[in-house]
C-alpha cells in the first residue's frame, strides 16, 4: 500500500549558486519550454547566455561558443513567433572599426551548439558600432525571412563626432554564400550627435524607423524615416528628458503608435509624427508634476489592451495598463520599489497547460543582479523569484516555503516501488518552483513530479512574504507501473505559522514578542500601541480564517468560504477606521461588492505600508476583505484563499515594521547553527579519540583473535531459539509517537539528505589525493579476500536469495532462524578462519587510510560555504563534513526530547576517558560518562540515517554511469529506496574514485564513525557475544575499505568489487543474526530484578535483527545479479530498501526511549 508523508517549513533555504549579473544590457527571451533565458552584454564586454539545461539555469560564454573575436560593443536580439532567435553582435576590430556577426534562425537550445552555417560574419569591417537594432519587419534572403537590421555608428568620412543610422544589407550569392554590407543608399535625414534609441513601425507612407537622438546643438529630436515605401522623413522636437522608445500597432488605424519615455510618457500617433509640429499626447505623468526620469520602456499588447513597463532614475519599476482607445485613462502600478528595478525586460507572455496566462519579466535588483517576476492570470498576484546559476563554492540564501512529500510502501511489488516513481501534485495557483533541484512550475491542473531514489519530492517555493499556495498529492505511479489514486489531506504550507500566530492576542503581545534568536520582533518605540493593537486584532481574525480555509481535506485544493445571497452588507471585523471625513466619504462611495482584488497593487502598497493610516478588516456578504486607503483611493482585497490571507498578513507585519528575515526568525524554521557546530565538534572529538584508542587496542585484538573462530563456531552451534517475533513488510513500531514521526519526516531533519542528493555533492565534490605508495600491498590483500569468498560464493548466494524471498507480510524471526544449519556454520567458520588472518594484516592499513582521507580538506557545494560561515573560516575536512551532516538530525532529536543543546565533548574527552567509559570504570566523572552515552545514542541514529542516504545516492549515480556506458545496471539501480545501516557496514556501492570525488571518502568515513559509536562495552551481560558481533561488523568495514582502495588503485569496475562486498556481508550477516538472537534469549532469561531486563526493548532488538538480515540478503542478490539479471536485481534492491527503512524506524525510536528514560 502506498502512503504519503508531507511537511512544509517557512525558512531560509540554501542553494549552491551565484546571482546572475545584468551586465551593460540584457535581452530576455523564452526557451522551448517557455522558461526565461537571457543574453547579456557583460560589464567586461563579453557575450553571456543564461539558458536552462535539464531544469537548471546555466551560464555560458556565448561569444566563445560562436567563435567571436574582439570585445563586444553592441548586441541586438529578436525572437519570432516560432521561438526562433536572431542575434546581431558587433565586436571590436581595432582602429575604431567593428566586426559584425549574425547568428540566425535558431531555436534557443541550439544556441549551445550553433551550426557553422548559422553564424555569419561580415567580410568587411564597419565603422565602430555602438548600437544594433533589429526590426520585426523582414525581407526574403535566399528563401529565409531575415529581420531588418540597422546599426548606429560614426561614419568614417566624418571629422567631427556624429552618429548615423545605417541599414545592413544581407544577400546570398549563387553559391549560397551570405554577405553582410552597409547599404549606403539609406540614412537619416540629419546627422545626429548621438543616437539614443530606435524602434520601427509602419503607417500609410510606408515602413520606417522612429529614432530618438541628440543633435550637435544638444537638443533632443525625434525622426521618422521611411525605409520601405515613399521617400518620407520628418523631424520633431522630443519631449523633455526623452531617453527611450517603444511602439505598438494600432489595428484600427493600421499604423504604429510610438511611446517616448522621459520626464513623462508621451504617445505619438500617425497624426502626430506625420508632421514636424507634432507634439504627441502625455499619457503618464507624476501626480505632483515631478520628472519621472524614465530610462527604459517596453510594452505588451493584448487585443485592445496595452501594458507599458518602465524603469525610472531611482531604479523603481512601474507598469501602466490601459485600453488603446483611452490611453490617458489607465491604471498605474508601482511594481518594484526604489533600487529594485534598475533594468527591466520586455514582457514574456505564455500560456501553460492549464490555459493560464503567465506574464514574466526579468529585472535587475538593487545589487545589479537578475531576478524573475511572474504574474499568473489565475490569481493576478506578482511573485518574485531569484535567478541564479550553480556554484561549487558560494551559497545563496533563499527565503522560501520548503515542502517535502514522500511516498512509502509496505511491499516489494513492482507496481509500488517508490524509487524513481512519480507523484502527481496540484496547487491552488500557478507558481515557479524548484522540485528536487530542478526548476519547474506547479499549477491547478497539476503535473507529474519525479521522485528521487528514496521516493521523495522536495519542492522549494521562493517567497518574498508569508503567503504560499496549497498543494495536494492525488496520484502515484511507480516506474513502469500503473497510476494509483491517493486520498491525501490538503497540504497547507503555512499551517505551522498559524499555530504560532494563535499566541498573539493583543498589541502588547506583539510589542513584547521575541524572535527565536532572542531579538525584539519590533524595535522598541518604533510602533505605537494603537497600531500594535490594530495589527493584533487583524492578525487574529486573518489567522482564524486561514485555519478554517486550510482544514485538512482531500480533493482539489482550497475550498473557498461559501457566501450567501449578495446584499452588499458590510460588517467591520477588526482594525480601526479613522473618523476622518475624507476617509468616511471615500468608504461610503466605494463599491465593495465586486469581489475583485487589485493584486497588481499589492507590493506597491506593502512598500507604502508605513505611511498608511486606514487599514482594517470587514466582511461583505460574509466574505472577508482587507481594506487599505492610500493617496485618496480605497484598495480592498478579498481574503478567500490561503494565499490571499498570507498576502494580507504580510502587509500587516510590514505595517508594524517586521521585515521578511525577522518574520522567518519569529514564525519559521531555523537551524540552531551554534548548537549544530558545537555537536559536530563533539563528534569529531569522539572520532579522533576513538581512532587513538583503537590503535592502542590492536595487540589485545590480536590476542583475542587466536580463539575467536573456535569460540564463534561453538557459540553458533549452541544456539537457542527465542520465542518467535513477527517482523515483516507491514510491521509498525508500537512505541512511535506522532511527534517522532513528524520530526523524522520533516523538512529540517531531512535537509542534509536533500542537499546530499540535489545540492551538487554527487558531482561537484572533488578531492586531490596523493598517489598511493602501497598498491602492491592492497592488491595482495584483495586477492586473498577474493579467493576466500570464491569458496563460499554459491552457498552465500543461495542464502541471500532464500532470505530476501522470505520477506513478506508473514515473515518472523523463527522462520529465518530455522534456515541456519550446522553445515553452514562449519563452512562459514572455516572461511572466516582464513579471512581472519587477512583482517589482522589489513586492519591497521584500513584504519590509517580512512583516518588520513578523513582529514583531507574538501570543497562540497552548500556545506563548505556553510561551514566557513558558521566557523568563521575554519578548514573543512571530510570528518568535519560527516560530523556536520550527522549533527543536524542529532541536534533536532535531542531538542525534541530535552529542549536544549547536546552536551559538549570537545576539550573534555580523552583516550583514557573513553577507555574508562567502555570498561565501566567508576572513577570516570559521572557527568562526562552520561554525556558520552548521550552522544553515542543520538550519533548511532544520525550516522545510520546519513549512511543510508549516501549509499542510496551512490546507487542513483551508478544508474547514471550505467546509462552512460550502455550498462544493464541502469534499470536495476532505479529500485533503491533506502540504503545504509545503523550499526553495520553493508552493501555500499561506491562511485568513481577516491581521488575523483569525495563521496567515496565520505562513505568510508561514515563507516568508521558507525563502528566507533557502536564500540562494545567491556562490562555487563554477554560481553563476548557483543564483541563478536562488533568484530564481524569490523571485518565488513575492512573488506569494504579494501574493495574501494583497490578500485581506486587499479581501476577495477565497481560492478566487480560490489559483488564480492555483497557476498561477504551476507556471509557475516547470518552469524550476526544468530549471535543477536542468542543475546536476546539471555536477556529474556534475566531475573525480574535485574536492572538490565527489559523484554519490550529486547523484542524491539529482535525485530531490528530480522530487518538487518533481510536487508543484507536483498543487497547481496542485487549486487550479484546486477548487469546479469536486471529484474532479479530490482527485486533485491526493493527488499534491501524496504527492510532498511523499517530497521531505521525502530532504531530511531530506540534513541527516543533511551533519552526519555534519562
């Protein structure tokens, strides 16, 4: 059966990325998937292309791709209705000359590898070009419609500084060679000092250029010059401060209308520009007659409705919407505040599969970097999204709602395999998101989203406020399986915010509130008690309404509040309405019953919130409305969706001067980085001390090894079966609580796994490791291991197949116990006797290699930059990385149980202390002993969880490598859902080489750490049995280390080494299982007054032992059959993943039971 867990957090997420600089000028266009792409003339005069590849924006040196020579001087771009892109580029040819290149008629994806015949270079140079202008008019050249191209340059025959607009002639000869020349028969009627902007249009006299320029007398002029039609030109005085042009077609007049941006926006129709005395008509101006200072302008025409976009000198962005029949009576909206709109692109409009019109703008923020603005017609709300490219060294902090949805299964059936499955998600509105690291969108009709190898889809929705769309998972489909309908509650990402907001009941609560980091929510004295009371009353009502709308339901997202028959009845709910006569008159004359909301204005009103005096809640026909009065106008917003209420809440917090970052600190999820760093240092301290302690125990280990095999044989043959315990695919942990489940499935707990899987670790974590000097030694050890495994291969393979085949809803410990015979014991122990000699020869080598590699400094996307930040620049080693990703879940576990940070071991724990702890020496400080025990308890859970995530990741990467090499392993690798082990090294398929990628070293380091934290105590019951189990785990670790080292040294394919790893771990798994059950028998037989007796806990351990054995069987089958019997390998991996998931669930709860009992 498929079940879904889901969680959402309001948080600052991290991506390993850099912002995209806007450059001198940029052009935005759509790729084939209607995602925004950008061509930029960079500050260092290069031509850069930003294009999504596999769902991630990438930055390319487009000039290098096209083989352009010289610095870029000017760029022009045009995209036609078929999305084909035409680009013109002028580059420096020296001596005040320019080369001119055309890149013609390419789909956006083809720009990454343009055919040679699509790149045309002028054979002769041009006078230095400083402007390129491509017209939407075209002419046929060799059977291809070329857009008309014009250049702005200084003619070579001029002594003084003058500009001229030239027409570029493109022709094709009989041999199909294309030439580019300057047509000297056409030019402007005057010689400007400087051409400022050019657009194109047509009227009854013909097609022409509309040019804005400065004359030699420093006057601003406009000229309309026909290039196709009558020989017609006219020069007009330009409006004051004119800097930019745009144009649109008036279908009723069959002519082009030109708009000039300057101190105002002026419209020129044909009647204006057909004569030199035309002055145009002002359509947009400042209410106080201040100069607008427009520096960039664009427009989009939809039927008879036009939207004009522009930026002003203060780097604010506006848009003006009107009907073309009444241009002076439109709606002016400030889209971006001062400093946030330095440049702005033309409008990229597209319709998605839901038939939702999506308007996209690319803008430049206050830092000079690109950002994406989108408005979907289903909500009318503008959303801001960061625009960035991947980085291996830098992080971007992204305020967001991060949503984690995970599919679970209780069967190994093919139709319910969660690895590589798909989940169908719907949303209450259209929005751009990241899904498992890939840019995509969510919408009302929904779409399929591919889960990763653990069956998880993580969606990051960047946000500039505290509103978010609701989501719903309604269908599941395994890879190659049928669709399965799901009945999953609506996911309201803001639901955790609602719980925290419920604590606000008065203005004083807000004034006294502290953030999670201890800061004042509101700076003292910055907000009056009256405003705080107004805010509190509105927050309370909005929060209640959002909770009501977002009640957990199934079906399509977001039922709106039902309304009664419209009567226009208005009821005041919260907030204060001033008795000001002007406001009263405005309210009295406002029609609140239309039901529409001016969401276009929202961000402008947020920017002005501090100055607003009238803001309140009311109902109209029982529909909640948030009302704001500003500058003599009433703006009312219908709050009938979770998203709309989130917007209104955001405005209220802006009013009381609470910025987004402080909102997240107050209401969202925060990582306690100081606590996490402190515990990661404790882990590293414990690991270093354990390594030193381990070296000191080698001699004692050698001594015990002399009788180890004989003792093991006797113990196994004297086995006694405990009472049967059911442990199968449907087993649930009876001691698990909802709080534990919520933590384990939460965004925060799984954040390290998300970053490991999708943050760049798997492909951008290189290591520079010195060439080894001990190849021959490692080769001999490996050969010895292989020869011993060969002896028992068939028997072990048969056991693995049997064990994995028994895993079904009826599995129990007795059934598995009964498969173990004395003949098997003799065969395995005979092999172990020879293998023990190999282990003794290699233990020091393996420990030293892992320790050396663990102390290498590494660069890992997201984590290195994070470490440098929280440690203020300390080196980042492999052990630091392992400790950091373990410390995050460990800290959250302890915080849930104890409500505080984990204990500190750094500077307190020594080798002698660890020896005393393991031996039960009472001279050890009791507080330190308790802290060591706590550290081990939470670390065992954390290392098991991280190890299985890393192992699962290597399976996924193996799949990619298999596909690249045409390997049959690709199909089998898809099935892994969970991997790793809480206490035993098992089945880790390592990727690449240690020298090539840190994932190998991280896996070995996690292996060592898992052994250190499960180091057996040398006192108490069954010391020898516990030590024997740990010794077999240790042998697995050494075998794995040698297999990876030999792969690194000799290049042996992983498919070869992993088969031996799987076989060896299965060979040790059955003896470990029997030893664990013998320990269980002894624990059940303890007298009732023994403090160690806990039958419930013993039963839990038996269940874990079953899952551990089955997971080894599944892995062994998968490893042996990979690339040989892909379908059998799939089954093995499914068994492996499911059994490990169940084992880790019980281990997770074990830690809680132990910590709670302290």
